[in-house]
C-alpha cells in the first residue's frame, strides 16, 4: 500500500497518523499481501511497534511526534502522481489487497494435483488428568485420529479447563484451529408443546489476527454464513433430544483460533454436539459431523481450503454411528451414485468420532436429567386412536385443498382438546402430541396400503406445474413458477463487477459474483407478521437455491456480469426453496444468461410407521413433491436439485433417529424422476436462454492492459477515469490490480471509443502519472549544474500535493531533452507556522513560483527544499516568538530550539478519530 496523495484536505499530521494507522491493520491468514507501508527499495514494512503508544494513548501525541511521523511518511513518498494513481485505483476497485474473488471452475483446476499425505491409523483415546485444570480440577481429553489420507491432524476435544460453570463446555482443536462450545439449560420447565432450543455460532475475527470492519470494531449480529452454520448445528441435534424436554436449552460456539487450512463448519457441529452429550440434557446418542470433497476423481475427508477450490463436491454430513441425520451438499452435476458413496464415506468418519464421544461421556459426562420430563398419560394415545382415527381417515380421504384440509384439522384439534380435557385435565400438550402422532400414522397407513396420498396423488406424482417467463418489461429477467399451491416470482439482475456482494469473513473478504436472495412474506400463507431483515429460514433457503444454480452459470471470462437473483414467494404449500430454483433458472434464461443447462429442484418426503426407529425400506414410504402437511407430519425433508445428468445441490433433514443408505438411494432415484418431469414442464415456458441480452442490461467490454499502465487510465486524483466515464457516457470503468479493465455502458459505439482511448493511453506503458513502477522506462535525469546547499533559489511550482510542493529550482535545456532540477518543499517547510492544508495554502498565495533554500539530498537521493528557511532568514517568526513553530524538522544543524508545542485536546481527538477510521 503506497501513500495516497490526492483529495487530502487535512493538515499533514492528521493525514500521516491516519495513513500509518491504516498500514498496521493485522493481516488475515492465507493472504500474502497485507496492508503495509513499504519503503521504495526493499518493501520492508514500518515497524509495527510504532503504532502502539500512538493508538493506546492518543492524548500523549505532541507536535514532535507528529513531525517524526510526517518525516517517516515523507521518506516513503516517491513519485507523487504514481502514488495518487495507485490510491485511486484501489478506491475505484472498491477492494483492499486482502480481498479475494471466487475462482471460476475452469481456472481452479489448472496446474493442481491432489496429494494426500499418509496419516496414522484410525484410533481414539481418552485421558483424564487430575489437577490439570483451574483449582486442581480434572481435565478430560479425547484424541481422535480419523485415519483418512490427507487428514494428519488429530481432533482433540477437551473439557474441565474452560467454562466450568456452563452445563458443559468443550474446546475442540484441529491443527491451529480451536473452537469453544457450551451447552446450558434453564432450571425451570416451560409450558410449551415444542423443544425450546437455540443455537448461536460466532466467527471471532480475533481468531485470525484481525478485527471486525464495523465502526465500533466489535463482532455484531450473526452474518449470513454464521447463520448457516447455526442451522447446520441445530438440524441434526434437535431430533435426538428426548421427546418431552421443555427446559430452555442454548448451544453457543465460537472460533477462538483459525489457522486458515480447513473450514471449521463441521467442527462447530461436533463441538456443540460434544458439549450437549456431556451435559445433563437428554441427548439420546452422540452426534458428529464430517465434510467430504471430490478432487481429481477421489473423495477427500475434511479437505483443505485449497483442495476445496478444485473440488466438484462440497458435502457436510452429520449423524450418529447408526445413521445419517443431516446432509448439506453442493455439487458440479455429479451422479446420484457418487452422492450416496460420498455420504457413506463421510459416515465412516462420523462413526469413529461417535465411538470416541461415547467413551468421553463415560469419563466426563453428567447424568442425564429425565425426572423433569413429564410422563405421557397412560391410555391417552389409545383413547385418541379409538375415538378419532375414523375422523382422521375421513379428512385424509376427502382430497381437500390446503385451506379446507387445514380448517378440517383445526376443527378436529379443537374437538379433541375439548373432549379430552375432562378425562385428562391439564394435559393439553400431551393431547396435542397424541393427535399429531395419530395423524402421522394414519397418513403413513394410507400411503402404504393404497399408494395414494392425502391429496389423491400417487407417491411419485408431482403437482400441476405452470411456468411463465418474461413477466415484467423493465426487469432484466423474470419468471412466474407455480407448482400446485406453491408459487414464486423470480427476477434476475445483471451488472458489472461493482455489483458483487462482499462478505467479510475471518478467511478474508470474499466477493460473490452470483447471489440469490429469498423472501418469504407472511402473506404467502394468508397471514400477517414481521417484515424486514431475512430470518434464518429465509437465509438458509436462499443459500440452498443459490448453490443449486451456481454450477449452471457460465464462467466470468465468457459472461463478465455480476448476477443477482431474487425469489419472492407469493404462495406456499411445500418446498418454496425448490420452486425458487426453478423460477430462478427461468429468470436467468429470460435475462439472456447462457446457462450450461436448465436446473430444477424437487422436495422429497418420508412417512414413517415408527418415528422412534431408524428409517428403512420396511417402515418408510417415500413421497415426491411434498405438501406442507406432509412436511410437518412426515419424518424427512430431502431437497434435490440438478439437471438431467446430475445433482447440483441437496439437503436432508430427518426427524427420526437416522436414515439408512438404502432408503437414501431409493429417495434419490425417485427424486431424479420428478426432477426430469419438472425440467420438461419448464422447457414449455422457455427451452433455452434468450439469444440477446435485454436493452436494459448494461453492455460490458473487457480488455487487458499492462499493470505498469494502470495509473494512466486512472490519472492523478482519479481525474482520467472520471473523464472517460463522463466523456463517453459510460456506466462505469472498473480497473483491477491485475490490469483487467471492464467497461460498462449502454452505447456500444461509445464503449468501443472508450476502449480505443484506453488502449491509446496505455500503449506507452507506465510513466509519471502512471500507477506502475516496475518495467517502465527510466525517467530522463537532470544534467545541468548541481544546486548549492544553503543557496536560495526562486523556482517554478510543478506540483502541489497534501504532503508538500514540488519546485523546479534550476531549468533544463530549452529543447526539453532533459528536465530541470526539481525538489520537494515539504509541508512542514512551507512556513514558520503550521500549515494545515498545503494545497489551499499555496493556492491562496496566488503565485506560480516560490523562493526556497536548497537543503541537499535525503538518504534516497531526493532533493529537499525549504521556504521556511527563507522566511526565518528574513526574521519572520512564529506567533508567540517560538522559532520553528511549525512541525518541520530543524535544518540548520545547530542551536537549541524550544520544544514543539503540545497539541490541543481537540486536535488529539481529531487524530484519534482518524486512526479509528483508517483501521476500520
């Protein structure tokens, strides 16, 4: 990072402190370039310790210290206009050196070869060390070796040292990554008919040696990716907490240290599950998680971040040693068979971890609290079955609409509550549970015996589909997708790279070229409620639909647009997220996005005869395109999206104790048939992408320039790039550090002219006013007589900047073959008084020349000038009689000077705010 010189309206102390503070933002892991202030030769960062006292005690900053900082900054400045261009380039890109862009799949695999290092065999061991914890407490530790090639680091789960007042607390360590997780519960039982469980997960920026970009530098409300991890933790644990548990329960987890090697998402699940297993909350079985990638045709366990860049699969699996509870996956059109193999591969690691957790629980776990779980009233379920089974069958056999069916079930629920109140007083929750159990079992029985569902459809039948594309005239792309009583309005918007979504994470700033935003208003189910920021469900559904569509998008080289899809759910009765996939794909095609192939999604359900068992082919019925009622009363929600050849995304949630792989294979096969049917229906609305982009989409031209010539496109203070935009009527000109230039606008003719102009500007490479240094031709040097130190010269002003004024004190030859002798009169040497605004001060003098004393060369051979010395030689003194009242360094080499004046509290506060803004 070089010193920016344009548009600085503050005095040098303020600018200097802000720049120095900015230079010491802590680097994030994996980022080779940090924001540093470099010297001209070796690229050595200024010592970090310099900032310590400056930031910790801003009230101690005095004039001498500011002058010292100004001197350090001055020494770093070479070529003022080059520095201006570099700073403006960074501003125009809207990204810092630490930001990274998602790689396209075409580029990601170039030159990469998977190498998996050997590892110790799979094993686990538990150790208990008395006296190792605070106050002599015993520390229990579980060490897990998964035994998968490429995963050499053991997983170490420790309890008894940190968080001893929580219900249970663990630290989980893998490599240099450390997570801390707790499980706690309220003492009192809530009068509820559901499990009151909440989950929170935080990526602490300090874990990566950095801090939040927020104004107060404090990690705030959960970001989108943190919400997604919370959902990953919640989904496999909720169904395994014993039925009837009504204590408010909270799972908290933090990343305390992050090494940047592997993602911590699956570790968050395992850590929270371990804390819950060790607590007295009645979790039925240990739960663990694993991540699976697919690189170079090989499944990889818990792949590294680098390996994931080249992986065609991103799969997170959670479960017990007996079965799978949760799957979250994204793939690059992979076949169903490979998906099942990947789930099985991940489950092997889960079995190993669960075995270790069982042993850790025996050593350090608390006795499960079950005495507060209210026993189910004896005979209640039998009474409800006997009295109301016929009424339930009547409702299910009537093929009622959503409204009529919901009304009928509500009437039945009211009737059951009223009639059972006399026989079972104060058992309202138990009565509701008994009725729900009856509804589930009768729905299963109907499907098992007749092959029909409550709306009359076959088990594998998809509801009637109606699709339409091109609804709105001014929108880039739009569609209306209706499947039964589920409907979405989807829109697609295209823009240049400035439209990318920026996500600040502990791994660095990510820029998403494609993102999908999902909205589920209460009106879509005929209700009223809160409208505003998206809830966790909306974030999760939108992310699933986004991952489903992402593999179908063209690479940036072929289609240089940022893409935003919005899905507004206007009706809902089952699987609005998969409707968003279908509607979003049609909207993209309507916008002219050349998708690789259409993508559709379908939600599968499972009806179970025994909800307390592991689902298998014997006791489960798989249904396609589930209704809202089947989702609520069933035991599985399995969403699958893809094209005709393979899968792009899938998500599984189970409400029973697990799912066998055989049942999963059956569900995937049935889902494929439904997906192909939906694709056929979508093709009736729009078979392929529009051949041309709509007129409302800005056109984009891309070109490549030399990195050395970037500054010529931007110009001093950004004047050149602004002139290009204004003169040619462009929407934007975006210049990347790599030299890639993107021109966007609506008039292709003007854009071509702008491209020609940029090529003409950069045809000669870098130079003074250019942004690059490396590779440019050396600037001609002054060849006349040398200036004499101490001599006063009247020179021509050649440049005015925030840090000082360039003055030509000796002219070059008349033919202009070589330049004159030019030096810098630093802002601290402009006047005996402090100059707060260099540019304004010089312009106010209304002169094109300055009288200056030549001070000689600095350590880098740069010529230094002083106007202040001229004034002092004429007897001009600072107000108050303090010689050298400005902030400049003494240049006369002798004589004692009075100490620099202390800065006012107001000035100190201004500098402190500048430091805060610069580091933010």
